[in-house]
C-alpha cells in the first residue's frame, strides 16, 4: 500500500507470515505496488549472487544517523489506508445498529490494532480479541502452527471465547494479517470453518452486489473484472457468466493477481476482487496483494447485512451455490523428500500411454482436457500452447473431466509437497451437495490411486 500511495520505486517486507517460528518470509514489491515477477526477480537474485560477501561498511549503522533519506511515514500511511478502505463500506447505518458481535484473533501477530481500526472505520462494533493471542509474540506459544488455514486447531481459543460471550462469528488473521479465516456457529452448536473457496464465493457475491447497487448503468459491467488463481474455485467464473462481468485466472500467488490487476486498472478497468483458495483476498484495489484487514471488516459488514435478512453466512453460501451452481472442492497434499521421485511422477503423466501422451481416463472418470504449464501444453487451445505463463522449474498439470471435475497437481515452491486441488463444478439445478461430495471423493481417490501411486512412490499423506 505504501509503495502505491507514496509512488515509491520498491518496497521490502520482512515477515513471519504463517511460517514455522524459525523462519522469516521476505517480500519485495516493485514500483507498481505488486510483488515482483520476472524479470525483476531474476535481476535481484543475480545481484545477490554477485554480492554474497557483505560490503565492508554494511555493519556501520552510524551512517544512518542524520541521514536525510530516512523517513517513517507510519502515521500518514495509517490514516490514508483506513480512509481508502472506507470506500468499501456500503451499509454504515446497519453496522452502527447491528446486534451482532465478533471474536477476532491475530494469532500472536500484528493484526489486532489494525482490525480494530478497520472496524472503527466501518462503524462496526469492535471485535472481542482473544487476549492470549492479541499481542505479537515470535514464539507463537498457544498454537502448533500459526496458520488459520489449518482450521479448527488454530481456533481453539476463539471457540472458547465465542462460546462464553455468545458470539456466532469468528475472524482470524495469520501473523502478518494478509490472510483471513472465518468460522460461524451452526444451529447444531458445531462450528463451521469456511474454506478459502467458500469465503471467496461469499466475498465475490457481496462485492459485486455492492458495486451493482452503486452503478445503475447496465453497460458499465463490461469493464468489471474479478480474478482468482488457477488452483482456486471456479465459482467466480460461474457468477461472471450470469452477471456479465469478466473473470480471469492467473498462476498461483498474489504476485500474479496483483500485477494483472494493475494492468487492468491502467487500462481503465475496475478490478472488484481477487482471491486464492489459501484464504487470501484482495477486496480493495488500493492494496495490490491479499489483505486480511480490509477483508475482515468487509466480511463483518456482509454478516451484519445478512442478519437484517435473517440469514447466516452459511445460508447465503448455500443460496449462492443454488443460484450459480454447486462448486465442491477438496485439496490436500503428499509429502515427498526425493526430488527424483517427484520428477518421475510427473514425467509418467506426460508419457502415460506412450511418449508424449497424457492420461485419457482415471479410474472410471474420462479425461477431456489437459493443461501442462511445465511443458507449455494446453489441449483446449488450437495451437496446443498454454495461455498462462509457463515455467520449467516447477511442476503443474491440470486435468478436466467429463463429469465437470477439474484437478490440478503441482509441486510446492517452498516445501517438499506435491499438492492437489480438485473441484466438481455443476450448473444450477443439480443441487444435491451430498451426492456431489461423494462423486468428488471418488474422483480424488482415483487420482490418488492412479496418478500419485502413493505406495509405489513412498509418499506420505497429509496428517490431520
């Protein structure tokens, strides 16, 4: 945000993110306010390689004393950011009058004061903070992994506080507050933790509804865009088809969505929303990256609006699927520490029935399309070339199935994992979610058995 707001040439962020406590993350932003992509990543890597030995004066911090180049813009940026996200508050009066209460955790990270300020900016009742996790603590003492993406295990203290205070909605940021998890208490007393894809469906629906409310001119929709990473749910595509806006896929990661959003905005387009299944949401083009702070306030306002219609988030999600078609997703991974095994697994898929042939069947499921972003191949294109950027340094193959299923297999850039993302997309009217879940589970089991071959390849399944 600061890079864009101050028109700077670059930004560097050192962050704990949601990594194990031993690790730091490191993000670099270019002058367009988005994370770096090629060629800048290669240029920086090359500069590091050429300067592996620190310069003699690197440790002489006295050089900074009285340096006219150093400024701390925190106060100015803090005011400007909350002023900018206010433009995404559409129901201030409802927020002021709501009887809803919220619980929030920053999971020992930096999110607490920012989420409090975001709720104030929206005139929402301030969320109750989980006291034990409110303040930054690099030891992350109350959780095994400081990542709300892991689900209920990270939210134990939230559930206790919410049950005690009679609260039905929980909001959780990861330590650097760019991700957001949401949980809602059901009629049964059980807590439902929304997946990243489910919250993406809710926020996408909501942001388009709010935009439509302010733009009565029907032709304006032709300049509206939403984005999602290629391993995320296709629900935005279904909403876009019915409502008339544009939907685009990008490669995995917000560096791709942020850069594409900026390109579109420079062409005069409106980018309403971008998301990835790993609980990352860009609800405001003021920040060309995932932002869990604005997403928390916008989700709370959505909840307040739904309450006036006697609806819960879960009920609205069901209504969205019934209107636009059910999108059932399942994702997991296998651990494999042997790079050769991983390479052989993917090469086998590329030479499945002889050289350069991909599978045309997986168990009982017919394969109707293949896109291989490692090999620059897409069976759906006339020239058989992929549209999305390709990379030989990472493995990524997407299979489309005759039953409406889509499955992507890819390697992780940071961990010894082979991940898969499967989704069953059906048109409106096919509304038996339990039957669809069963069919998706069968498809996933077939993919594991025939494509991963965990026994033969000695793969370790994700532990619950």
